C-alpha cells in the first residue's frame, strides 16, 4: 500500500485537561494584569523583565497558556502559592501571554529585523562554482545509472582494439586468471578497460577514493588531465591506492577510470570511496551516471564556521578570519581558473584573445554581482585593470580578485533595491543556495519578475530542478539533526553484531528515504512520517531479521514490521542514534520529537542532574528508571512532555530492534502530548505517534518555521507577525507538499520589502 493510499492514523483520544480556559476576553486579561501587579511584579518586574534582587531573567517562552497557568498555580507567588490558583492563575497566564511572555508578544516588544547578510560558506562555494560553470555547460544526472565501460583486447585504448561497450552499474571485478569475455578477449595476459561518466554527489564534504587492483590503473575525478590516483606504473606490492577531494552537493563531476593488465597472474579492479558520514564501499550505481560533464571549480579554502546562534545558519558575523578566508579563496579561484580559461576563452591572435578575456571579465563581474554593471563598476573592475596591467593574464587575475573581494559579491543586499534583479537573487538563494543562473537573470532583464505570476513561474522551475531537490534534502538533514548522530557505536557485549558497517548501512537507508521524499510526488512529508516501507540491504536484513532476496550490498524497499513502524519516527538509524550504548533513551528520543518535530522550546537541564545508571536500579525498566530520575519538580516541567513522547518508542531497543519485554516486564508504549489548545492527545506505539505527528498543526508550524529559516536565513517574524500561522495553514491546505511550501516561502521572501 502506498503512503498516499494508506489511511492516516487517528489519535486515540482527546481528553480534557485540568484547566480548560475559554477564549480570553479583555476582562480576564485585566484581572490577570491586576493580580500580576499585586503578587508577581515585585520579583519579576512590571512587564516580566526581571529584577536584580530576585529573578534577573526575563519571563518569556512558548508554554501553552494551560501549562503556564499550572506553573503559576504551583509556584507563584513564592511562599504563598495558595493566593493564585484556579481562575486567577488562568487570568494571569492569559495576560502574560498577550503582554510579554509569548513569542508574538516578544516580537511586538522587540520587533525582529532583517539584517545585512554576507554569503554563507556554502553560498560562497556554490556561487563560485556556478559562475565558472556558466561559461561551460551545466549537466544533470539523468535517469540512467552506472558508467560506460569500453573493453579493449590490448593494454592500449585504441579504437581498433575495442571489443565491448556497455553501461556497468559498479566497478568491482575479480577476473582472476581469466578474461571478461573468452570469445572477444581470448588472451588473459593483456587487456584493458576504460570507464567514463560522471559522479553524482548529494552531500558537500571530503570524499576519499580508493583504486583497488594488483594491476595498473589511474583515476580522474573532476580533472581530465591530472589523475587523482595514478598507479599506472607499479612499484612494490601495493594493491590499494587512495586520494581525496572536496566536492559540493547537487552537482555531477566528470569521472574516468583507466585500467589494464599485462602479464600479471591475476586481474582485478575495484573503484571504492568513503563519502562524508559513510564507510569504505564500491561506489554505488546511484552515485554514477554515464552522462558526461565538464570540470567544476570547487573552492577548498577553509572558512570559519557560520553563525548558528539563532538556531539556523546565518551569514551575519564578519571576523578577520572570515575576511582572510575570502582573500585566500579568491587567490585559489584565480589560480584554478586561469588554466581553464584556455578552453573557455579560445583564440590565437593576441589582440583578439585580449578582447575576449576582457568580455569574459565583464560577464564574470555581472554574474557575480547578480545584475548588470553600471558604467562606474565596469570601469573600476574591468577597464581599469586591462589598462594598467602589463599582460592580459595579469588583468584577468586583478579583475577576478577585485570582483571576489567586492562587497557587491560577498554581501547579499547592500544596495537597498527591490527590483527584478533583487527578486531573482532572493529566489535563487532561497531555492538553490546560490546566485541566479543565466535564465533567471534573463527573466529579470525582461521584466518577467515584476509580477507575482512571473515570480511563481520561476520558483516552480527552481523547486523542481535537481538543485532544488538537493536544497530540500539538505534541509531535511538539518531538520533531523543528523550531524549529531555520527559515529554510532554500541556495547560489544550487548550487541556483538552491531558493527560500524551496520551503522553506515542505516545511514544510507535513511538517506534513501529522504531521497524518496524529495524526488517523489506531493506526498513526501507523509512518506517521511508514515511510510511502512524501509530501504534495506542484505546486511541490514540479516541483523533485523528481515526476509530479503536481492544482490549483495544493494538496497531495496521492503515492508519492515508495518504494524509497528512508521517513517522516520521508528527508523532504526534515528532510534540507534537517539539511544545509549546498552539501553534505549526515551529522553533523547522525546527531546528530538518535542524540539525538532513539534517545535517546542526546551530549557537546558540543570547541571546537578545526572542520568541514573541502569546498574544502580537493575530491577527497573528504562521507563520506570527515567520516570524516577525526572520526577523532581525542577525536572518535571519539561519531562512530563519529553518522557511521554519518548515512551511511545520504548518497544525499540538501543539498536532499533523491536522488543516486547524488558526486565521480564511487558513494554509500556502508551504516551500523550498536551496540545497548545489545552487538550491532550493519546497514542500507543510508533504507528499512532506518527499518525498524530503528521496531522498536528504544531508539527506543521514547526516544519514551516524551520524551513523558512533554512531557506531565507532571516527571522520569520520580521516578515510579519502572522507569517508562521499563514505558512502552516498553506502547508496544510496544500496536502503537506514540501515543494509547494518551499515555493511559497521563496516567493514571500522575494517580494518582501527591505526594512
């Protein structure tokens, strides 16, 4: 059954909360204001700003009114809590929410502002790569996978010796003492193979490549002339050769592997890699395409990390280290670009080529600045460089350095315009994390972005592009906080068969689920949360006792305990990562669900509280132990929500395997969650929990808010106090389509006036 056909699970029960406040009216708020002024302001200040002598921290947060009323009833005023209970506590909570406590109230008191932003590290690298690529050709992966293989009956790659040509999914062959084809290659002592195509990269980072062979070979990746690995002439007995490259996501890189055997006793060849967050393996077919592509310019210069203090990456901090990095990066670009210019800007006549180089520099600056050059800019960045430089090469170097160090390139919006070119830039940075391509700039030039219809047409095109899918995939990794789930390891005695290879398989399995959600139909969000199918290979299947019949190492989709599991909530990678080495962790799982999925703000735990070791309470189940540990009042405020969400996943152990008992006791997977409306949703197990989450307005609000921040990199409330509510409603009204939500966010950002 497909996700779109699968009925959404209903919440088992909505029960009344202890407090059931009706919609607040002016009289209730006035009453609350009077009580707060009389009983609370002495400690907390007239507007909750805090007082130096008592409680210096201001009062604000995102607790629902009902939770805030309960807290007030239990703790305020200090030492005389009986003075403010029941309807009085509700009235105070209502007034606090509207006056200063809630995020909306805080946004009214301290209006969020859009801030001048520089390019983030990712945007800098993407922009440089896209500018240079715009002078050659842009390639997409296409649908076919694997590499084109050409077999030759000699060690030389001559057309007359070519006997086989086909597309092969992976390069991992052991021919032994035989030949690939006894009829076409009768002599085993001499033959060669050339594999060609492109490498598909979905994640930015360092990739380690390995050529495994006892014969001769060389590997070219993103450079047709200089081999990354050169083992053409062998010395010694090495059979494995390695090289590393830093690559950008959302692009394909030319790849060529040349290999031969000559009078060796045996022949074998394997093309392996270790991607970011991955493990050594033959490069899978899904990362290879027989399509050809052109060399890309990738900046390797290290940059200081971007600011994340607001909970999302922003390019708002400028340091001497960042300025120095942009200088070194500009020099790197110049050094790498000049050899490429011989192909980009041809011409033998010196004067003719000089003029072409000058035009190249003018176009380079136009694309870097995201709009046509003014006469002054053309004079400063291009004409003057060619007038004063001794050679055309020096002029090009000066021009590129000046452009890449210019604020017009490094900063997103320094001019204050809100024209078609600004809208093109905002659309592109939001949807592909880079500057506008030639088509988008042309649309701006022709005035096609002067209307809402024109903006949306371009947004649709970008959202559905390969780069748009990569942007969404990148956000989903951030949304799931995958960078904190690296190096998953388990106790060898408790889980002797949980190896690093299994952990890496689980990561691939989750990435394939994300791929499916990003590239599929409009039900991607429901796929993420409710799919009853999981991507597994033979190694995972053996560990989790899943029946599977397919090629070794290959991943396929299977119905994996469909009555028990649903989407990411019960995916074994997340369950394993959000657990201890020997035991599950309802707290880690509950924090992930409450903060990441439902968008609830959580205070850091008190420093004095340490986990209760299982060995000190051997008779208690994990649920019982966690409940005991978090029962004190200083913990219960947050943990009554965190624990209950995590308890719904207790039927899965520390490696994500299903279990029915713990400590010879039946597993209790009942959980509940109090909504902001004051009602309580109840659920049992992962399936019902996922059904609640996919329907929850709080999930929709959180997802829309986080996606906005990831794409726009500005505070969402700076775009209007109702922005979160409006986007959440849009998301729900459009069948939870992530792509349509992306488009709506990009269009709003593109058309928003500068402050």
